[in-house]
C-alpha cells in the first residue's frame, strides 16, 4: 500500500534558555492530519507536545526533543537538523 500523509499543526513555544547559539524550550501544537492511504481518505485532529527540547547552532542548528504527538508521528525522542531564515 502507498499513500500520503500531510500534517499541519501550528505550535506555541516557550523558551526557558535563549542564548545566541543555544536554546532550551517546551512547545505544544494543535492542528489536523490529512491522510490518503490506498482508497481511504481521512481528516483527523492532531496534537504535538514537547516538554523538553533543545537546539544548538545559529543559522544551521541541531535539535533534540522529547515528547510526542500525531503532528510529527513520534513518541519518545526526535533528532534533526534545521535552518533558521
């Protein structure tokens, strides 16, 4: 089976530590998920909660988050690279 999943969940972020090259934060978001899997289509509510997150770097940054939710389809930890523009 093949399909497409699209998530849109605006987030609110609270920075507890905000330095030029390092941030620690918490965030929460609510939105929706559109899914088209095979012949089935659905629209569902989605949420995202990150009690502890941190990022290191300025324009290009590494991030690590602990949390969960349907908005990014993860439960546990989330690691990645990002770009601020």
